[in-house]
C-alpha cells in the first residue's frame, strides 16, 4: 500500500519536506490587503517589517474544509492512503476542518492532531515518514504516532514578549516588567495547549543555556535519532550557543536547525528559540 504523508505548513520543516516526500498545505498570512502562503511567498522579515510599520500583528488563517478536500484529492493521486498532520487542535480550528474534509474519502485519509506546533509537529511528521519508508501500514503509523505525540517536547524561549502582548497572550504589566528586568518566560506545550513553564532572568544566551540544562534534567531518557533547534530568525550567536549546549549535554544522531515559518513567527516574534525532541517514558 502506497502511503502519502502530508502536513499543515506549521510543521516548519523547510527543505526537509522535499527531501522526505511530504505534502504541505499552506496556511495564509494577510498583510494589509495582500494574501500570502506560509512557507511559499512570504518571509519572516516581511512579518517583522509589517509589525514595525503598523504596530499590529498580521492576520493568519487556516485552510477551509473545501481547501482540505481539494488538497487531499490532489495528494492522493498515485497513493492508496494518506496521513495528514494538523497543528494542535487547541491552537487552531484547522484540525476539525481537516477531519470534516477527510470524511469524503471513504477511510483513505487519516488526520492526526499533532498536539504540537512548529518542529514539534515536524518531529511527528518525520517519524511517520520513517515508518512509511520502513513499510509500515497506515494503521501502524497512526497508532505509533498517537503514542509519540504524548512524548514530544515542544517548548521555546521568546526574546521579547512584544508579539505575545500584541496577540493578547501577555498583559502590558507583565511585558513591561519582563523588559525592565530582562525576564524571559519558557513556553511549553501541555496536552496541545501553550502555557508558561517557568522564567529565566538575564541575557538570551544565559537563558537558553539554562533552558537546555533544564531540558536534559527533565528528560534524561530521550529518542536520540533527531532534535530540532528551531528559531524565529534569531542571531547566529544565540543559535551557536544552543548548538554547543545541545552537543555538550545530549547525544542526538542529528541536530537540525530550522527557521520558523511566517505563521509561528507572527505569534512569537523575532529571536524566539526552542530545542524540540521526543523523549522516552
């Protein structure tokens, strides 16, 4: 049985989508009257320039049920079954749209709520691609992924709370205090929902080092096959700090650097960085 793996563009896999033969359905970003496709014809710098000019966040939108139906139909050509990964259902209504659309395909389309976003979602997509290449059935892949999604560390540290404040996820007082005291929150995904998981005070370099130290203490047993260092156009020096710390404390077979797409960037702002991986029970 030929199996097609697809995902919402929020998986932030960059060039890996072509390398691993993964289909992508692009979310939309609206800047003024112009509509762009996430990961295709808009860059993070376009987001930063728009926010600097307008002082507001771009509007983002998920595909409609009809969009999903059209996408699934096209992606199924030449394949027997399709497995689609959606951004967490608690972050977007897209999962429900995808499920509704899948009902038109007589069981050939399976939709998995990643309960994650960005490369946390991407980790699951790549695991599914691994199993597809190993010859696993769609049922076997879905079952394994639904277990792994409960053990995916999706977390990050934002450099500034400005975008979170503009998006209504942070109060003015909290943002002001954070800017004055150089406090950086750790944002974690728990059961598909983002929440604060602690804070760190000082430079981003210091906070990222502490964040990674906390990760290895929290998850001493982990899947060593791969790890993502994903950031929203962070400075090279900060990314290098993260890479060095991960190399010092972890033993991953590969560490993949990816830059967050326009959907994630629109909500977290420039300089956010996360280290994402799957951990063991």
